[in-house]
C-alpha cells in the first residue's frame, strides 16, 4: 500500500618558515563559525529582505493535506504538506531578491571570543566541562583490556627514555629484505618534487627548509608526526628520478643518525608502525639501489624499532590507530630476516581485534568514513604482504575486506568521495575507486547498514546519506562528532547539503567542528546531542537511535529518532525523510516530542541547520519564505518550510584537508512547545538542467 507523503511523511527529503595551507579569501581558524556556535544575531541576507516567520504549525492541517483538501496556509505550507504531483508542489518559483553575495562577504572575520552569545543562552554544554573529577574519570569509560594495556604502556615510558647502550640486533646485519611487498597506492609527484627542493607540505601546513630538520620551529604535533611517519616517501617515489631517490636515502639516513633513542612522539606506536610500513613498502625505490652500508643501517634500525613495537603493543590503542601499528609490525615480520615472531604477534592482535572493529554489516566501529577507508587500505596491504611472502591469508581477513568494500560503496558520494561524518574529509574519488577495485568482490551498493547506522537514499540523480547510528562505543569514539541524524545530499557529482567537515591540523577548530551545530541536523538549546569530551570521545550522555526504512514504487522513506536531549530537556528528536522516485522531491519533518508527565524547561529554542557546499549559490526570495539554490552546473532547487523562521546565515566548509572555505547555511529557528513541535521542509527541483 502506497504511503501518504504529506504531513505524516517527511517533507522531502637554519631558517625555517612555516605557513598554513592558504585558506580561501584569508579565512583563518580564528574567524571560527560564529554563526555555528552562536545562532543568535544574524545579518540581513539581502538588502531589505529579512526572513519573516513561516506559517505557524497550527495553520497546517495534516488531515486535510492527506485527504487532498486545500491547505489553509499560503505557498510555503502548501509546498511542504501537499503530496507529490499536486498543484501546490509544482507552482513556479518566486522571483529572487537581489542576489546574495554567495560565499564572499558571508563569514565573520572577528575571533570567536568577540562574538557575543545570544541573550537567551542558558547552558554552557557545547563541550563537556574539563573539571578535575571528570578528567580523572574519562579513562575509566574505556574497555578493561584497553585501559590496562594503556596504563601498562604509560608506566613503561619513563624507562624507555633512559638512553641505554644499543646492542646489535643481528649477529650479522642483513644486506637486503626477505620480501618487498608491492605498494599499489599512488603518491603526489608535485609534493615529491617540493621535498627534493626542501619544501615539506604535511598536515595542511608547508615548511620550507625545516630547521632543526626533525623538529622545526613553528610546526605542530600533527606536522611532526606526519614527518616522522615517512608517508611522504610515496610522493618522492611518484616524483621519480635520481634526485628523488637520493633525497629519500639522505633523509632516511639522517633520521637514523638523529633519532636513535626513544621519544614519546616520534617513537609512539602509531608513528612507529607507519614508519616501518613506509620504510619497507618503498624499499625497492630507495633502499635496493643504495650502497651496502646504508642498507645494513636501515634494516638494523627497522629491526630495533620493530622489536620495541612488538614489546609495547597494543599499548592502549584501538581502531584505525591500532591497525596502523599492527600493519607496521606485520610488515617487519615479513620483510626482515629472522623476524617471523613479529608477524605472528601482529596477526594474533589483528585476528583478536577484527571482530571488535568490523561490524556485521561491514562498517568500521569508529563510524568515521575516513577511519573506514584507512582500515580497509591497511587490511588490503596486510593481505598483499602475506601473498608476497607466500603465507596463508586468514579467512576472517578476506571476509573483512570484502564486507568493508561493500560498505565503502554505501558511503560514496556522487562525486566518488566520502561524506563528512565523524572527522572525515572528502578525499579523491579516483583514490577510493582504487581501494574498491583492490577490495574485490561484487560491485553492488548497500543501501542500509543496520549495525553501523548509515542509510543511503538514492533516486534519479539525487543521493542522500544519513547518520542514523548511535555514537561509537567507548574506545572507538576518539574522533566522534555529535552529528546524530545529520545528512548530506548530492545531485549527480555536485554536493548540495553537507556537514562542515573537519580540519585535523588546527586545534582552534576541534571543538567547533565536532559540535552538533556543525552538522545538517537539529540543535536544541544550543546544546550538543551527545556529550563531547574535551580530550576526545563521547561522555556518558549518548543518544539511543531508532530507524525504520520503507520503499514503495521507488519512493523512499526514513523514520528516525534519537533521545540525546532527554536527560537535559526531557525531549526527543524525530526526523523523517522522504525522497521521490524521480529524485526531484526531497522532504523532511523534524519533530520535538516532550513526554507527558515530565518537567519541561520553559525555554526550548531550536535551530535546524542545512549547511551548503561552497559551490552552491543560495538566494533568499523576496517573500522571505523560500531559498533558491543554484548549483555550479546550473541546476535550480527551491527550499521551503513551515513551522519555523527561515533565514540564510554564514558557515564554513572544512571538507578538504588544508582548506577553509566560506559558505552559507539555511537555518530554521523557533521554540519547542509541549506536547510536540513539528517543522516541515521541502527541497524540490525548480528547472531542468540547460544544455
């Protein structure tokens, strides 16, 4: 039986110089997202055009809409509540007001400290308060084995720092590796040529002629760890030529001389595992052609580091970090002569941890597309190394790679990149295609991931990816954001509605980018839907999520909810999404429900945010009751709503590493009132693509 779309269904849905990678139009981390953190004071979005309130919810007759009766309100509510194909849904677009200066003058240049909070602010709960008792209690939320292994590693660190004489790890230093596993992943030749010239671009920051070389002034810890991981050896290989090979040899040789003793950053298990992997996977490029003394020094240093890594793992690590360390240990066990015990230990930790990390639907436990991609690549590399060594590949490893490959297709945006959930960046679509090709298996796309929680709605050229999962469990939640029930929408290869994304190299952005307000979902009382810990991870307040999916004649529905606000405000958030079979009608319904008998706060302000990709031009109509969207390729869409005040506001896009771009967001604001408050919205295609 066909479902009704109207009210009951959603309304569619030496001299070191350091510099940051140049942000667009001078935007810096200090300009923050004043509009994200403080949704109060908003400037006019067009000359003389200020968004009036949409028709009150009580003027919309759900029953009448379902039975085809004429809607009581004007164009906005009719568009939101009328079924697809009705006259109201196909009315011509309103004439836009003077063009909004899309992304240019739309971002506040002042530091976030200068932004005045709204006068109605009542709580300071955007990030969990860092009081001493809570800081002491945070580690106790971790699984027992992870807590104990981390504690053991911390207790040993003072002894690692003692500069003891270094004994020989080989009776006779080997002259070459046992195996040289192939490295199928491409590097960046331009960055490689820059390194030959002394310019290192890492973690979104470029440093020319770093000095001291391995700890340059002005470099942050993210930059330092990227330098010591040696991932840039792949870029030198891509650059090719004798100068790139010589640069790789000189840098590795210098590192061995300057970093013989343990350091808590450069010998951290994750950095150490990555360094072992890149040293050994790129060996044929720079090590094989080198002189014998260099090869012996390299393999001796690798053996010493692998021995340390084997001794400390798992070192309190989990998720993608643990997988990086495991891969380095397994590579050392395969490539270094007489190091089979390293391979055995690495595989033992891997087989024990795989069921914890990879869910039954193939999703990774961190629920981050970036972590999912990273772990899948690591597993593919481990399988390739085992094949190169003529070693048996465990069946569970084959199964995990296959399942994660299928799940990665679910996460792919229309442009082939990743959606911006839980710390992910876009990434390059062609690189993800290489990962999918190497993962093997059938080329089919999952639409639903019941364990991991992501949902994919795809019809016509329109794609919606929605986060309908609960936050990752403690121990896998270090990168988690408070973005429950947020979604992204793309049309063809163009992203339209997005989350803000993440910048890993800028501490100033960390709290802001993790907040609920940085995601395309509802925020209640300027409070995150999950408790975000300042040290990373999710606190005790974790929402429980429900999701139901339906399909009829190609039309798609999602009915979701979370209770992340129940503890603080006795309120739950329900979100319903509808996508028509032709993909040209996306509707949504966001509802706040206050259970009977609960004591409710008098003040419950909400803001429903729809962050727009920087390539999308947004214009508020003269009536102030709709927003016209135009994609870079000329497609037009109209956004309308009922039950909230509509406005255009400023936002920022952090979807590409090292880039901070100005953009806009559609904001629906109002006050939640018992027993429930409903906001309906619709995004419908306005014109056919020209040409």
